[in-house]
C-alpha cells in the first residue's frame, strides 16, 4: 500500500478572508424567542451559507461519462493530463447541483508542482501532497508524490489520486457556495481546540463531498475490487492513525462514518458536518 499519509494529502491551506469582514452586530441565536417584527425573518449569513447551505438540498451528484486517459502516471505531464481530464468529470457532476443554489461553479485550476513551488497560497512544503487555494481557486498537486511506485501500480495510483482530487474539489465547492467564508470567520475566535474542531468539520465535509461524487460515479469509474479497497483505505484514514498528527482532519472513525454516508447517499445532503455534535467530528 502506498505509504503516503492522507493527512498530508488533504493538507489544508486556509484562504485569507480579505473580502469580507465579520459583522459587528450580534445575531439572534436559535433559542432566542422570536417576536413578530420584520427582524424575525432575518437569517444570519452563517445560517444561510454554513448551517443550511442550499447545496445540501440540491439533490444527488450526477453520474457522468468520465473518460480518463489510459496513460502512465509517471511524469508531471502524465499526472497533469490525467488530473485535468478527471477534474472535468467532477465539474460536470457537481455543476447541476451548484446551479440550483445562488452560486456559480467555475472550474478550479489544476497545478502539478514540486516542493518549493510558489502558489497563490504560499510555498509548497514537504507536508503538502495536495491542497486547495481559494485565493486563485486552484488545486495544487505535489505530482511526484502521486506517481506509480512501480510499473503495474497504475490502478492504485490512479484511484488514490481520484480520491485526493475529489477531496480538494470538495474544498472548491465549499469556497464557491460560501461555506468557507463562514468557516474562516469561525476560525477567528475560540481556543485552539475549538478551532481544530471547526477545521475537522471543514475537512470531513470535503471528504464527504468526495465520497458523494465517487458513490454516484462508482460504475463509470469502475470502483470495485482492488480499486474500491484503495478508495476505502484513502477515505477512512484518520489523523489518529499512526503516526498520529495534528487533530485537524478527523479520526478514522469519523472519516469512515462521513465518507460511507456520502458514498451511499451520493448526495451532499449527507455531508452537513456543521450541525452535528462534537462527537461526530472527533
Ligand atoms: Zn482538505
């Protein structure tokens, strides 16, 4: 099995929230008794974009005809070509859902890079197998981490890559529909432990979105047998697996539960990590 740790694969680079300052007014909590005034219809941006985002009720992810090039995943050019083709499948599968919200889904960029490369979100470090940069809506892949380890290993490398890119595309969705802006605001307050919990909600949701896409496209991507095992290995990996790292991506138990739910439902309806108890995002 590939030695790459998913915690690194899904390394999160936070978008700097420059466009939107946090509101100064306090918003009424759900437990506040409502009075019949015009303000009773007020819904906070957090309510609209995070807790009840329209994406959650936009239906199932589309099954799309996804034709991937049958090429060796051994060079930067090969990785780029494969990833761009796969990205087009993700875009076509998710766009009808985002079109049902008030947001737009423009395709993200796909950049195969090396450690030390400058990106829209800083320099690629050795921890960054892949990440999403909201500043320029780009997915960055440290490509030589994702090559076939030996000839004949292509299926495994390709399936692992499919999960990683689908996860990063999940962050793109969060960015485009307004979830990430609200997440960034939550990160501005609270203890380190509280911020880590918010980060786990964000990461587990991106993984659930990835699983929803792969569940919807299980047939077209032929995700059975060894491929299904590779997918599950990647999807279930938690930040508590040895060597345990920062608790920012969720435990094996949490990753397994959220990706299984997304895969089965084939829908972002199963991926609202923002309204569940802390125990479900451990
Ligand atoms: Zn991530």
